[in-house]
């Protein structure tokens, strides 16, 4: 894929998140998706995470501020605006059908 095609995928991904369009995420997110900041494995876990995020932040909106591509990598800086409505970003770790621990993060610009 060309650099512009790779950047277009990120733009479509951002649009899917802004419109809460899970079907497009099926097309854009790999079945074996891995997230380095959250313990997410696979497309379905990622979609569950996004669904929970959208419930917690119903007016979630991402705006790409900068985007660049090189080789098979795309970097982008985005601005996120949202109003917090629920507890969010709780990610349990499972071991032998039990929650072994969980990670929670709340970002607040007033801190």
C-alpha cells in the first residue's frame, strides 16, 4: 500500500470511531489485534472496549491534528473531546477463569 493509502485507513478508522460504526472496525482492525497500552487481544475484545468507551463518553470525538507515514507505519496525533458519563477504562486480566487483577485509568485535564 502507498503512504497515502495507509493514512487513508487511519482517517477511516477515526471516522468509524467518531460515528460509532462497529461494522467498519471489522474491516479496518485485524482479527489478531493487539493494543500495547490496554490488555486487549483480538478484534472482538477491541470492539467491546470501544463500545464501553462510547457508553462512558457518548459524545466522544477524535480530530486528527497531524499525520505522517513512512514505510508500513503511520503516526498521528489526535485531539479527543468527550464528556465523561460513566466509569470507564477498566480492563481485567483473566487467569484460569478468574479475574487476577485489573487496570483502570481515568484521564482528567483538571488534575
